[in-house]
C-alpha cells in the first residue's frame, strides 16, 4: 500500500490547467483536488481502481487559503 503522506497545506500546492481534449493521470499517492471546470458546465470521465479498501483521503484547507498560481 502506498500512502499519500502528510496532509498538504495550501502553500504546498500548485495549480495547472488542462485542455478539454487532454487527459490527466495522477501518480499513486498524489494529493489532488477534484476535477472542476472554469466558466462552463462540463462532464468528466474518471477512471478509478476497484476493490474493497478505501482509496480516498480528504483534507480541509484553512479558510481563505490561497493556492499559488504557476
């Protein structure tokens, strides 16, 4: 089992933009925000692993936290 490690803080995170025709593949153990679209409603296809063990850890960022832009 691979652990995601310590919960991140906002200053540890980075943002990126993906095109509508582009896929994104996260490595095992990488913290990431759920998918979201800017300025429009959008459908996403998410491929996840199966199994009976949990594979989702959640963390709340401090109120008012700002993630630095690249």
